C-alpha cells in the first residue's frame, strides 16, 4: 500500500535563495525499509520533514536528532506526551500525589484527573510502556527520574520507546544510532529487522544501514537517486557506475585525440590548397601566359576539404562536450592536521579519588587515573555509565562530589561536546572558528574547506546549519586552535563517512594527548592505545 508519494517536489526555506530540492519524486510503501544517505547539509533532515508533513493522515513516529523536553520533565511524562494531553495530565497527578496532605478541593481535582487519565487509556498505555522497556534496555531506569539527568544515549533510548508505544504506521528516524551503545544498537537492528512497519532512516553507520535497509536513497545535487539493496549494494552499484563512466570517458578522450589530429591535418591541407599558386606557363613564341587560377575541379576539392575540416571540428566540439558531461567527478582527498605538541610534561592529567552521584545512582566512587603525555585514551561503556559526565567534570562543567583532578599547568585543552551546546547560535561558522583572530581568516577558511564547508556556507549562522555542519564547525575550531590535549565526546556523531575518515587520519597523526568517548568500535581500535571501560 502506498503511504507517501511526492512528485516533482521543489523546496527552499522561506527568505533563503538556496534551493534544497529541485523536482524530486519519491514513493514510500508499507513495509519499506529505506536508508537515506548524503553529505552533511545536503538536505536529509529536510527531506524527512517534507515526508512527515506529506503523511498527514498517517500516524508518524518521528525521531529528531535533537530530543526536546520541558524543564524538569519526568521520563514517564515525556513518554506519555506522545499522546495528546496525557503527559500533562500525568504531571498534574504526580504533583498532587507528592503532597503529604490534600485539601478537599485538591482531592476533587485529583479524582477528576484520574477519571480523565483513565478515559484516555493512560493506565493501559503505562502497562504497554512497562512491557516495552526491555526492548530498549531500560530495565534499570526509574521512569519517575528526570529527562535532563539522562545521558545522550539514554535520551535516545527513551525517545525511541516513546515512538514505539504509539504503534505508528511509519517510522521516520533521523540518525537514531548516535549515542547508542553496542547492545542497544543490536536490539534496535533486531527490532527493525522483524518489524512490519515501514521506515525511513538517516544514518552514517554503514553496518546499521546494511542490516536494516533494502533500499537506499542518495541525496546529491538537489536530487534523489534511488538504489535497490542495502548500503553495500548501493556502494557496489555506485562504484560500477563510476567505472563504466570512467571507461566511456577514456574511450571518448582517445577518439577526441585522434579527431584533433585529423582536424589539424585536414585544415592544413585545405589551407595549402587554398594558398597554392601555379607557375606561369609559356605559350608559342615563348610568350608568358597569364597565371592559371586553377581548374574548377581544384577549387571544388579545396572547398570540400574546408567543409570536411569544419564538420570534423563541429563533431570534435560535440564529443568534447559529451566527454565533459560523462566524465565522473573525482574529488581530491583533503587532509586535516593538528599542530605540533609543545607540551613537555610527562603527566598531563592526574585524577585522585573522585566520586560522583546522581540521586541514588553512583557513577564514580573514589576513582583515580593518570594520563601521560601523548596517551590515546578511549573511554567506553554502556549508556548511562558516566562517560560524558567524566569528561564534563574534567572540563569543569560538572562538579565532583569529592576528590580532585589536575591538568598539567602549561597544557592547552580543546573540548568537543556531543551536545554541540558550546556553539553560539548568533555567530557564523567562520566567526566560531576565528574567535576574533581576523588576520587568520585564510587559515580558518582552508580548515573549513577541508571539511567541505566552503564559500557562503561559512557565513551562515550556526543556528541555520545542520547537526553535521555544527559538528564540523566544532572540529574546525579545534583544528584552528591546535591544543596540546584533545577531549572529545562522540566526535564522529553526525559526520558523513568521508569526514569521519578525514578526522581519523588527522587524529592518527596528532602528536598531542587524546582522551575520547566513542561507541564506534572501528574508531576506537584505530586510535586508542589505552581503553578505560566504565560499567
């Protein structure tokens, strides 16, 4: 059954001259398993929103990259808010239930709220939530706890659970694998593989796209190119198409070279024939005759040569134009690099018996660690184990409950936050990198260009760009500063595959100290010489 259909769709944001999509067409059928790929800023999230708005008569389960909730909202209330008014009613009930003693008026209000909650199937839905909690590995989670206290991965798990209890007709998931630990990722893959619900997924996770998708939509040059099969099939098809185009282009170039020689030769012969002047001849009595202008046949041969040269030249132009059109674009590999490490201290970071609790949840209990200069420490562990909290404590964003830590005095530290909240939404991409060093604009633009942020893109405010472009801006800022120590929290989230590879290469050659959190096993294996696993 056809769920969503778009024909010759064009789109640009109001007030912006930039065209995002130009004449795209698409169809989504029930049971479809579609993966959407494309470079950062190509319009993947925009396409998901277009499809969501086109599915007005359907129950759509939409997972955004940025999970939004109200201040101090409980986890259960957030999940229930998927249903009209239910989350708000639950919050009011919880508030009244928390009171030691209720007035008579408050008692009537609570009774009315219970009735309203029951009529909206609140208790039935709560039972359904409890049933589906194991699917996302949230058995340990207190649903009366607060959303803002959850880790990035836990927020994603809760948001996915919130979608699933609505029994949607179609799922639209924008980078669902960001922040998820390996165990939850496996569970999500298993659920999607067995589900009869159709879905569209934006992801840069190659393994995930291979496991979950039977169709790939590639967004490129304001168009959608549709490929059958999973991500590996798509890459194979793309490569074969590239090689065919390259071979056709090479054959054309050979023919063009031969034709160029033939054109030059024919034109040279035509010019010689045109400029040929016969010698004067002597008649009877040795009188000099008039110069022979040549026979009509000779003139005709000259004209034919010229016509042939012109026709060949015209054909050469058409073949050259066709060759340029068919020749596949080969993008130059752009390399990123951090500056030299000037730190001479042997010990870069010393952690002594730090402890940290959130309510009854103990994350660290007298935890100690020493990080030496040029160490490459990967911090791994399941969602909620305290990875991001540890980095935030080391950067002074979160306070330790007890214990202490110290950095080498001379160390310059660059911090990348997975939430991207360090970017000023009112500043442009270029301003975010320069940080007032206007004389360094050329260097800043070069770094941004290596991350495919070029020309007018660097003049956009960070509030106007995609999450992937925000990630690149943060990374460009670190590259620009060239710190002695890099503290990175999930740096590959949101990045397209090419940008991930460029970052991996830059970090491989980085001479400073690297402390990073990542769920990307390949990234960890490639870069870490020490692994700290939290549980």
